[in-house]
C-alpha cells in the first residue's frame, strides 16, 4: 500500500524433529544416485519457555540463507538428503552443472537429465534420484486465477511428505527451490509451515538418554531464481540474494513458525497470562514497552466486551498493545487480533466434539503479534500498533449469561443471545481502542471468527470484509503474492446489520437468521462499534479455516499483512511483492 493510496483511502472513506517421511517411488532408476540441494539453513535449536512455572523445551528454527546465484554449498546426499523442487519450466532453466555441488558424486548428469525429462506433474510428480535421499519434485503446471502463482500450498504439502531427515552426528537435510524472484517470500513461508515447533511427544525430547543435549537438526534451504528472457524462455539469475533479503526471510520464517506454535499450544500452557508473557518477550526484543490492561482494570475502563467474555476464567482477560513509532511517521495503522485462548462456548456451550481444537481460537492474535514483529524488524516506516484482545471463554459462576447486557468500549449496549459469539465482542473493544486511543486511520482486525467462513470462502482462502473497495482488491492481490489466500465477503450493512436487532439494547451479539451471510454479519458487528460512517479504512480478515490444516496450525496471517503493507516497509523484498496500489 503506497503512502498516496493510504491518504486517498483515509480521506475518501518439545522439539519437532524433522521426522522421516518416505516418498513412495513413482519412478525408479537402476543407477540410483543422490541429488542434493542446499538453500536455506533451517536450524533447529532447543529453546526453553517458562510457562506455568515449568520448563518446556521446544525446537526453534533459524533460517540461514546462502547467497545463491548459482553458488550452491556442496554436500553429499548420502549423508545429507536433498529435495529439489519447482515448476517444470523453472527446473528446466537450471543446468546440472549448477546443481552438481548438491548431486555429485551420487547422481550423474545423465541420471538427472533423464529424471527431468521424465518429470510430468499432474498435478505434482516426484522422482527418487538416490533411494529416498534425493528427490526431484515438480510443482503443479497450472494455477487458477484465485490461487497463488507460487504454488505455496503444494510446496508445503510436498516438503512435509518427502523430507527424510539426515543421519550421522550432523543430521543435515537440504531443500533447493527453483522459482521466480517474486515467489521467494511466499515459498520461504511455505517451507516454514512444513516444520511445526510445538510437540509434547515423549520421543521429541532434546536430550539423549544420558542427559546430553542432542545435536540440532539443520534443514538447508536455498533459492535459485529464474526469469523470463527473450522468447519467453526462463534463464537462471546469477544475482544472489542480498543480506537484507536473507534477513527478511529469516525474520519471516521465525514469525510464521512462532504464530503456529502459539496456536498449537493448549490452554493449560498458553492461558491469557502466558500469552501476555509471549507478547512481552517480543516487545522486549523490539525495544518496546507494552501497554497491558488486565482483569478488573478492563471493567473499570469500560471494556465490557473483553471483560464480559473472559471474567469467568481462572486467568483474567487482557488487552495488550505494542506500538512502533518511527521518526517522521505521520500515519497510524492498527492491527487488532482475536486472542481467545480457549473457547468452550460459554454457557451456550459447545458439543464435546465441537469444543476440540478450540485452543486455536487465538489464531488472529498470534498472527498480528508475529506480523508486527516482522514488520518492525524490517523497518516499517509509519506508526504501527498491534492490539491483542485476550480472553478465555470459560464456564463458571461468573460467566456472562444469555440475556445479559454488556456496555462496550464504544459505549454501545449489546444484549447477549449467544455466549459462543464471543470473538466479535472482544474485537469490537479492540478496534474502538485503536480508533479512539491510538488514532488509527486504517484498522485491520484478524480473527478465527466464524465456522461459516469455511463454507463461504473455503479452507484455503480467508474471508475479507471491508468498507474500502480498494483494500478489498489489495487484500486479494496480497493473498496471491504471499500465499495466504483471500477472497471477499459481501459488504452490505443495509441488508445484514438488521440481523442484530434488539428490543432492549443497541444490538444483540448473534444473528436472527444464520442463513443470511453469517460471516458478513459477524464482521459488521465489529464495524458497527467503529460506526458505519468511520472515515478511515476498516479491514476484517476471518481466518477460521486457513489458520489450521488437519491437526496443525499454519501460521496464517504473517505473510499476508506484511505483503499487504509491504510498500510501507524498508525491505526491498516486501516492497517488491506489495500489491499495486495505483
């Protein structure tokens, strides 16, 4: 988003070890030789987090990128397994000579050429080059207009199922990605999503039987970039990644994986107090003093939504604010995240199966917190504020009841007709704080808000609802560029907000007709507290489905926000993929 567009919009409106997975041989070569590529160095260190007074050990991945540009670090696939992957036209632009450092002496040029000629992605394809220790993988040939051209989702799945881990005292593994330069950021984040941090499996301890510390696992990832020349043929770029680009990718991967770690962590470890500590750790690293409003202070200051949702929990609700104010900044942007660390549904209680996985209801807060980390680390040029709305929706004597009326931070009254529609209550307080107390002209809220989002836009695309047509378009473009896909919801308050009509309060908190654009209605509830005449830009991302895949969090949101606002970053890599705002 350019500064000019900004002004126009505002004025107009336990360690996770790299487990061994074996790719079923689709094609076999009698002269099996290995194929190894070193791109990014993902280092898995043992890191300790103090939660509930106990020490928990997690793996922590540090991405170290080699400069690339055709200069690969030599390794032997027999001891350091390797995956080489990319779209077929991109792979064809890279010679065996460029890859020899990763393949020799196990894979000859003849074997590699034959494998490349045989590769036939439909939609994907893979060829073992040297047992399971070296694999050539083709990403899908085709891509629809609502998908990301980077094929980021396919890459994550393929890396998860085909990496085998290493052996020996230095269990290194290599991934080489061949792609166009604009896809580097999305694919780096896609790799990060393949290696989750959180684990409580007894086999995932970071110590050996004798108590000595295990050697860290290292996944080396390196990008070879290609570009179209004359005749529309791809050629290998010789320019290596710069040190600033490498730094951006390292920060991005850390942010994506930490987002997923928070969302994967259960509430007995990551309750609201622990989440506050996580925010304080990031604030400390960035040199920021956070604002924390917690417990009864929320009630005293009028945060009826956050307090009402979280007051029944053992651990009190909290509003946490981190602010980045660089010299010369003139604009205020707010990112507000829903942080329900566990959602029982309250007295409108969920079913025994519907309650499972509700630890992930903090996905919005986790995403905006870590997106903020990446943005600040990459030199965000304007004032940026992150507002975390943290609560546990518990059942107890102090629970908010159906029929209760809450007075929100906006001073508007809300009649509760569904305690399981709690996310909009905390977010409504959060966005009003961003407007009134922080002076934000652009307010983005991100939340795992409605199950209906998955019906409306599917499992891979978040839903965007906004009062700004330009931000709607930019959100979709940013989704394609970042790999965090987005698709619009209907924005028509005149048709949908009447669903919240109440005889005794300004509104109810849940719709009368669940068949009438339910996800749009949920977002409009939040917007109503800003006021439908809010002169700035309000953007709501419902990430309920894309925040998870199977039983794991995805780290969704970090890449999206930093791409959407990439033009306000000092990072050339982020500015290069920011959506065109003209």
